[in-house]
C-alpha cells in the first residue's frame, strides 16, 4: 500500500516539479529551494522503487 502511494506521488512530482538533470543544474551552485526539491524527488523515487 505504501509503495503504491509513493508511485502516485512520484508521477505527480514528474509532472509538476522541474527536472534539474535536464537543465544540467550544478548542485554546488543550487539554491536551498532547488536542493530541497531535488532531495524530495530523490526520497520519493527511492521509496517508490524500494
């Protein structure tokens, strides 16, 4: 059940949140908000796949 919820959240994130890898964002120069979004997306993907 929990995995299904994270799969739905991951799909929602893919549509709504920006993709920083496509924009070639340098994580050393990223703002705090960009790092927060990147970390959130990474957390959700890890939970959805795990």
